[in-house]
């Protein structure tokens, strides 16, 4: 399950594990590796090639639109149909 809204920390930014794909039109898309990303849950790190930077906020953070990503691996290429299946 890929969360659409994340709870943001009030004081500090958070780094949410994600997988970054390059679509045929050369745009980049990031997909969460899952909502359970506690530090002891390393399974969500296995498929991650980036961290979405979630800014500090008093509310929630919508997982749509643009955000900064810290890449930790190669960006994966994917077809339009494959991207639709993931999103």
C-alpha cells in the first residue's frame, strides 16, 4: 500500500523511503515503499533508491505534486503502462 498523505513532524523534516522511476517522457516519479517505515523495518529499504524529503509541518503532507528527493541509487526506467500499474 502506498500512502497518499503522510503525517509530518512538527519540528524536523522527515526522510520517507521511496522508489524513483523515469517515465518514457523523461519525468521522474517517486513511489513510497510503504507506510510502515520505522527504523527497525528494513524491508522498506530493500527496494528504495531514494528518500522523499517531507518538510516539517503542523499537519499532513500530500504525496502528490513535486518534492525534493535524495537519491541513494540508480533511477529505474519504466514504461507508461508499468508506471500506471505502480501508481
